[in-house]
C-alpha cells in the first residue's frame, strides 16, 4: 500500500480514529504510527476535529436493541479461555459504538456505509472544503423525526434557500425540506420519505429560490453531498 499518497493516508487516519479500520488493516496502521510521524499527526488532527464535533452533540441514551447487538457481537467472539482477550473485545466493541454515536461515524471522505436491519438511526455530516462541519443531520426512522444543527452560519440572500435532498441510485432526488442557515431545525418524515431514507446512501444540499424548489427537483447548484451513516 502506498502510504506516500496523502489522500489515502488521511482516509486511513480518519477510519482509525472512528474505529471503522479493523482487523489486519488496523494492526498495519498501528505499526505505521510507530514509524511515520505524518500518520501520527493526521490521527491527532482527526481526534481534535472529532472531539470538537462531539461536544456539539446532545447526549442520547442508546436504545436497548443497540446494547443487545453489542452483547451478540461479544458472545459471538467470546473464547473459551483467555479472559483478558474477552475483556479486550468488550472494550473494543463499546469504544466503537461510542465513537459512532459521538460523531455519527463520520460521513465524509467516502467512509463505508453500513445499514443493518436493526438500525433505525442515521447521521450525516456536511463539510466545507476545509473539512469543517456545516450541518449535522440526525434521523430517527422510528419517530419519523430529523434533527438538523447548523454548526456554521450560511450566508445567503432573502431570495435564496438551502434544500436538503435524499439521493437514491438511479432515481430522482426526494426533498426533505429546507435547511436552517443558523441554529437548529426539526423535520418530519412522511411514510414515503421514511422508506426512501432507509434506502438512501447519501444526502445533498442545493441552492434554491426562497421557499424551496418549485419543481420538486433541484433547480439550483448542488453545493454539498455527504454519506448517510447508520448508528
């Protein structure tokens, strides 16, 4: 693997901090951290970025089924002996879940998206060109609610609006409503939107006239696209 590629190295560092880099790949990166100062610096930068974002998220009590899934994973890997290995697996599983819940398993840089049947909560984080967060979008399919937090203020004119879209392969985008330029907002999903959201892999933001798109499809430029990540 070409670790001289800055894009690849940055992506590996982000996945390492998130906990989505696992198995042999994680072991190789552990070794790389001891040998390559640049890798250590990127990990440190990602930790600072994610920690700052986590402070903006409201604490959420995990659903009972999340803990049941953790126990399922633990029991599936539980060895007959070597209690220390068993404890290590517990902490790794818990740490991974906490990381995903804290930052939404960050949806940038093409990180893998995984949607299991038991999952009903999703997060998307839109970023600018400097990798700074703009909006944090949390969706709860069970309650049909979407919570949007504008992390950075958006400067648009009164004649403009920012509209949020669900993207589904080979189908037209479906609107979720208008995004706040500052502060928080709540959006409610109808049954059709709930179904589409669970199939969507990405969300997008387009610049529209005030009040939103008059056609039901994006009419202005698409400013941002980010992956949907399941919690």
